C-alpha cells in the first residue's frame, strides 16, 4: 500500500481524489492545500508519491518540486486542465513523473500511479548512471593530470607514471583517483 500525499487547493476535489485513492488500494498520508514548504512537509509526512491536483501548476509549485526532486526525489503526478506546452515542459524539468491533462476518471488512477512509478524509477536510474559517468570522467582527468606531473618531474613514460600511481594506491589501500588527487595537491604546493 503506497502512502500518497495529496495537494489540492479545493477541498471538494481533494475529498473525491482521496476516495479514488482508497478504492485503488492506496493510503492517503496527508492532504495539503498548497506545495508551500514542500521539502519540510515531505520530511514530516514521508509519502511514497505526491499527487497534485490544480487548475494550473504555479511557478512556486514547480520550484518547490525541483528542490524536492534534487533533495528527496519521489514520483510526482500532476492532474490539471492546463495543457500549455511550456507549463508541461517546466513540470517535467521540475521532476514530475506524470502530467495528466483532462478530467480524471478515478478508475484510471491506479494505472496512472503505476506508470508514474515506472517512469520515476527509470528517470532515477538514468540520473544515477549520469552521476557515476561524470564521477568516473572527473577521476580519469585527475589521474591523467597526475601522470603528466610524474612524467614531467621524474622523466617517466606514461606507463611508468601509471604504474607508480597504482603502486602508491595499493600501498596506501586507497583508490587511484584519491592518490592522484593527493599528488596534484602536493604538486601545487611544491611546483
């Protein structure tokens, strides 16, 4: 059973939505009238999913969602009659997993939630792969710079410089990138 945070400025709409969520087998963790202070609310409520029903997503709401997506990502579904392409783009950039335009048939709620979760998981996987690739590239650049310093100062070949770095990393039981970073820091002081 998923815990869902419902955000809706209309109490009547929120009540109807909460009934549909209960029928779909989900638990409503809380109902809020706005996305103000969303990060603090998420820390307090700890929902699995955020469902926002609004006439039109405001800039403040989208900014709060972007901060939340960076700090504590969760699947977000927006239900709205607003079909402006720029607003839709801004919503997806802010981390929205599903943006549903039109009147919602409550029978469609469960598949919409399922699709939003799958899309969110896929997006998170891509973000993690990108972060890992960026980190590896950065580490590779540090190792290359450290090899260059060793080649220049100790008159070593590229293979010899790499072997020296690798040997030092094994002796210290530290990652190669850490040893290379330390060498670069020392080179700044000495050279």
